[in-house]
C-alpha cells in the first residue's frame, strides 16, 4: 500500500515504480514498446560515450600540447631590443647575461633562468642532411629541462652532455645516427677571412638522443654546451636570450611586471602564449564547436525516448483509464511514465559513461588496433605535432556529459508523461 500524506500519494511511491517497471518489461504483444526502449537505450549510450571520448581526447590533446611546450621550452624568453653596429648589421645579443640571469632568477614566481645561445645550422651524418636549431646551454640548465631530462624515450648518457651534443630522435632518425656517432654541423656564419666569411664545419659526438613527443621539437632540436655554442656561433661573451621558467606558467600576467623590472630597460619579453596563443585559441574554438555538435547528438538520441513514450501511452490508454477510475491522480500517472522515460535515460547514461571511460583509458591499444587494421599511417605526427592520440579524463568533462544527458532525458520525458496524465479516463474506456 502507498503511504498517504494529507490525502495524497507520496511522490514516487513504490507502486508507481512497480507499474513503470512492468511497462518497461512488457513485450509488444502486451502493449509494450520494448524494441523502442532498447533503441533509445542504445542511442543514449552511444551518444554519451561519444561525448565523453571526444571531451577526453580534447582535454588530452590540449594537456599534451601545452605540457610539451612548457616542459621543453622556456615559459618566457628575455631578449635585447637590439642595436645597429658600426658596420650596419643589426645585432640582438645580451652582453651582461650573467647579471641579468641572476636578477631574473631571484624575481618573484621564477623557478630558474638560464642564458642561451641559439642558431640554425645544417647537420650532416652518414651522407644525409637535416636543418636543425641549436640551443647552447650550460649542463645544469640542460638537466633541468623536464621533458628532455625525463623524455618518452631516450638513449645514450645525458651525464656526458659536456662532451658532445644531445639531439632529438627525429634528427637522429633523419641522419641515421645514434649515441656514439659523430655528426657535422655546418654554419654559414663561420670564420672570417680576407675573402669574406667561410662556412664553419665542426664535428660533434652524439652523446644523448631524446624523444619529447612533439614533432617540431624532436625533428629539429639540438642541444650543445654553452661555451662550445658561444665559440661555434661567434658569440664569445654574449648570449642570444635568457630563458625563464615560472612556478605558474598559466599566470603570466602576474609575473610580467617583476620580470620586466628584473630584466631592466631595453629588453623584450616573449612568452609561450605569444608563440602558441593563436593555436590555443583555435583549439578552444574547435572544442566548443565539437561539444555543441555532440550535444545535438545527445538530444537526438534523447528524442527516441519521446517516440517510445508516445507509443507506450497510446498502447496503455486502457490501463490509464482503469488506473484513473481506481483513484490514481494525474500526478501519479505522470510520475509512472516519467519513470519509464527517465529510467531509460539514466541507464543509457550510466552505460555510456562506462563505455566512454573504458575507451578513453584503453585508447592506446584500441588505436593501435585501428592503425593495424588500416595498414598504418592513421596518425601523422608531422601534421598533428604530437606523437600519439592522447586522452585525458577530466572530472569536469565527465560531469558535464552526464549532466547534459540526464537533463535532456528528463526534459523530453515530461511532455509525453503529461499527455498520459491528462488523458480523460472516460474517453480511454469508451470503446473498451
């Protein structure tokens, strides 16, 4: 018996759940719509799973992209504004780099600062050529580059950095070399002589090969000891820039005034957002569009609940009339059919949650299988910049997918449930 409070049935009483469960289990011959229920259930499951997978890949892609930027590059680069020499050449170098480095390292919010010598050269090895970008750094600073010191893959001995050079695995693959091999670096701005400037060619031993997981870094990056880079690029007593690592790279605005004061007049700051801001904005816009599109997919799947409930109300018109004549209120009838539709949405959402999370967790073996079936080449790192398809489950993304699915499922269920509740019992039983 249902509990009565003030002459009314307690909402969602046990008998309402019992009637709804009987209707959901009923076969088509008994006036049920089990086929439509299964279609609605499968549709919501797949829609929620697709939404969670997409959000996980989106979060993983942004996290991996930003992490490779922050883990293998400076958060802020400090440059000199530059000046024109007596010969008319424009030079942007820092002569007092040690003093500026100390001031920047002591600025609030700064983890470390390091002077860097940079240059673009041609690397040759085993008869192959590759354009590379050389970073001259002191060994202590080099060992503090997180994604290089703790890469996805590595070979050689990073402790021997002072004895040679470190290269990305893309450079190593392009040249066909490995740890222990020697490669030649050719710089067009080499030795000056009476006949002009001749290219500088110097052979270095490869002591360390790393894989950051970002194509444009692994394919072009070469690290060289700071003093050797100064000699190689004709930068004796000079540095091209000072790299700064922050405690919170996301909060650049807070750290900028202190950095400008520590760097002194005549300097410029270039942050990681300046170099990658356009891409991150495009990525955020794409994320919003994908969420909107997949939300429409969830809505379409939820509309199947409406179709199933409308058919259920039509088939159960006689039952509704009998229940009303027995004393059930419009609210009880509404709640019975609301339970029928909402249960489908809840079960489908839970199933989609499980399926989507499992797919995101095991995305690597799943993608390997897809890549094997397709014969390889599904993921091109040179286009997508990172070495693999990432997925990262965020609690906020999962909760937003669940909330959207449940909200739409509950809302679309109300309309056919109200239609059933307002059905006239006399009209429902007239021809019975």
